[in-house]
C-alpha cells in the first residue's frame, strides 16, 4: 500500500513538472513579447557592453605605471640629452608619454608655462579616455525610464481593452497588456543597473589614471628643478 502511494505521488510530481515546462517561457520569448520598447532596450544593452569593453581596455592600457619610463626620461634630461628623451616619448604610446613630450618641447620657457602645457595635454588625454562614458550614464538613466514607459503603455492597453470589452472581458487579451507592462519594467531596470555599474567602474578607472598623471607631472617638474650634470 505504501509502495502504491509512493508511485502515485511520484507520478503526480512528474506530471506537475511537465505542465510547468509546457507553461514556461524562454528569455527570448519574453523579450519579443515585450514589444518595441524591448528592442530599444536591447540596443541600449549592446551599446553599453561595447562601450564598457572598449573603454575598459583603453583605460587599463593608459593606467599602466611604467617606472622605467620616467627613470629613463630623468637620466636623459639630467645628461642634457633632450632629443633622446623626446624619442623615448614618441616610442611609448601612452597619455603619460605624450604629456611628458609636450613638457620637454617647452623646456627653455618659464616653469609656469611648462607646467600649464603639461596640464593641458593631461586634460586632453583624460577627455579622450572619457569618450563614450557619458553615453553610459545616459543609458543608465534612460533604460529604467523606457521600461516605465512600456509599463504605462501596457497598462493603458489593458484598461482600453477592459473598457472596449464591456461585460465580455477576455482575460487572455487583457493579460497581454499587463504582461508587456511587467516585462518592459524588468528589462529597463536590468539595462539601467548594468549600465550604471559599468559607468561607475570606468569612472573609478579614469580617476586612477588622473591621479597617476598628476603624480608623474609633479615628478617631471621636479626633474626640471634638478641640476644637470
């Protein structure tokens, strides 16, 4: 008797699981059924991922702190060999090398002018690193707003169908609008959260580069104040 009860319970569990699998919906189907707003959110997500990967690689490359580079620049300048120092800067393709190269090209002018030139180049390099980061910030804010727009559109659609149906309300038709409303909300929040995280990661990396460039510019100015051999 116990064996029969066990087999019946097992059969019930299998049947329930099968019904759940039949009623389940894939992520792709959920996205498609969300309407045209999900298409825009999908484009936003692809743009956000592309910007993050591309900027992350470039910012990490710019953040590399090569102590040997500054040591070579220091030795060349102390020996009075500015041409060698310039050539080393040209061979090293980094924001730091371009900043130092500008400072070397200004040697002979007042120190304030040299420092201003170095800082200007540094600001330009940071601006290049920030390219596209503002778009990430826009996506992080616009994504949830688009999702909420889809929610409003879906609810309006649902209530319009309720008003049009009168006493003959079709639950299946009514649920389509509510379904779209919920899906777009989730999609917008997911895109916004991802873009927000990407944005803050890149901002933190850029801050590291800015601090490094400021430290190296001070080091360069200290080299100028050292007596030549």
